[in-house]
């Protein structure tokens, strides 16, 4: 079970052992290929929309922040 909150382009997920922070991509408003929409969409023969991302979108970035270390094995020295 986890908790998710979104703040603008940032998404914060609180898991049991870590926090995941994700920044969603933003298209280039001056892109000549998609004109700032972030991709190209069209309708398929079945009537469902299809979408292809443009090259101007940056990669989705995610950071994982562990909340506490995992359990130590018996061979490790505690200090």
C-alpha cells in the first residue's frame, strides 16, 4: 500500500520502505514536429485513439529515497 500526491509536474509516492519522486516530461513549445503538444495522435480503425510521443519530450526522471536500510545478515558485524 502506498500514498501518491501530485504537485504540478512532480509526483510523490510514499511506499513502505522508500519515497519515489518522479518528474513528468514537458514538451518543447518551439518544436516544429509536434508544435508543443508532445506527440502525434490519430484514430485507429477500431475507433481507439493512438498516440506517439515526440522526440522533444525529455525522459521521465525518477528518484528513489530509501527510508531505512534493509536487515543485516548474520555474517556482518553490527558496528
